[in-house]
C-alpha cells in the first residue's frame, strides 16, 4: 500500500520514465508524420490545451496582477536572453580546448540563445504552487521577444544569419498561447461557480499533456540512428548541461530570495523555471522552414547529425 501511495504521488516522474522508454521501444509512433502527428497534436493542440487550461483555472485578477509585475518580468527576460547566452559563450571558450565534439558545443550555444519555454515552465511552476500567472506572461512574452532577439544572439555568438519566418512563428504563438488563454478566461466567467465547487485537476491535465510532448521529443531523437557522436563527448556534454541547469537554478534562487528582491516565494518559483529553461518553438519553426537549428546550428554542416541530444535537456 505504501508503495502504491508513493507511486501515485510520483506519477509524473514515473510517467517521464515510461514516456522515454516507450519512445525508445517504438519511436516511429511519435515522430513527425507518424500516427500521432505531433506536428499538429503537439505543436498546436497540446500547447493550446495547456494555455486554455491555465485560462480556465486562473482568476482574472491574478493575470492582471502578474501583468504589472515589471521587476519580475525584467529579471526573467534579462537573465534568459542576456545573461544565459553570454554565460554559455564564456563557458564554451573554455570547453573549446577540450576534445568534446564541436557540433555539440555549437548546439549548446544555440539552445542558450533561445527564449523561455512556452509550456513546460508554466506546468512546472503550477505543479509546485508558484506564480502561474507570471510564468504564463513570461513564457508568452519571451517567446514573442525571441522572434527578434534570438536571431541577433545567434549572429552575435555564432556569427550565423538566417531568414526568420516572423509571420509563421508569430501566428503560431498567438493561436496556441494567447487565443486559448483568452478563451479559457471567457469560459471561466460562465462556469466559475462550478469550477470552484468541483475543483477539476487542472495540474494533472497539464502535466499529462507535457508527458505527450516529452514522448514525441524523444521519439524524434531515437528515430535517428545516424548520430555520429563519440560516447565521451555525449556523456560529458550531458554532465555539463545538468551542471549548468542546477547552477543557474541556484543562482536565480539566491538572487530572487534576497531581502530587497521584492519577490514572493511564488515569484521565486516562476523565476527559477522561466529563467533557466529554454524553448524549442523557434527551433522547430526554423527547421520546418529549411534552416535546421534543432539538428544543426544554422549555416554550418550540422545536418550530418540528425539530432542533437544536448537540445533535449534545457
């Protein structure tokens, strides 16, 4: 009984393990063009479901309050779009003298230049009782900001330029983030009493959707057997990524919990998840428009390596 209770409590972590294992066993199900059609079900339906769910569960007052929390927004956006890529660049100057595969290092810099995540930061913030409204705003705002800032960062740090499908990216973000959130808020006004009485499991719904996203991500990775990477580089880069993640989360925790920070504990949770995680939304859009960023670092020949594992962990 105690084991079953523990499993119920940790169902999300167990789900992640099962999702990765399932992707490894049969990756063809969740790849683009496969039976699950993640290019539609994940890129549009899953993300829209997460933000509709958030719009349905949040009070309008919470969203309004989060909107005017300028100090919090500045901290998150500056950390993720300025400090993060600059710190990665400095680290890579040291790592460039090591025998680590250079494409992995370039892939790491590429991810470092990406904006905050669209969905995972919102789900994780909500799961631990953080400021979900602030996470929603920064996920959405950061993604829109990344349309302009990310290409400039890639040009600055990797000396690479690319054509950015602004209209495509903007319309996808608007339709999958803003519109579902607004619809959720409208629906909430009519069923608010029912929601407060029944208390639907909004967190479990969003977490389940995230498991689907994780599954399809790993399906794409495991479906590419032509990854020409030495084991030393791969293991070392995974260690480096985990170290970066933990270090940056600790750093944001320290800064956001200072006495004069002006942040509440709930704000700190949002800061830790939104500032230290990266989105692949722009990666996927560039990839679909002929500039393979997820599998290659823009103009270099990285398309040889059909999947860069370093992109999965930030």
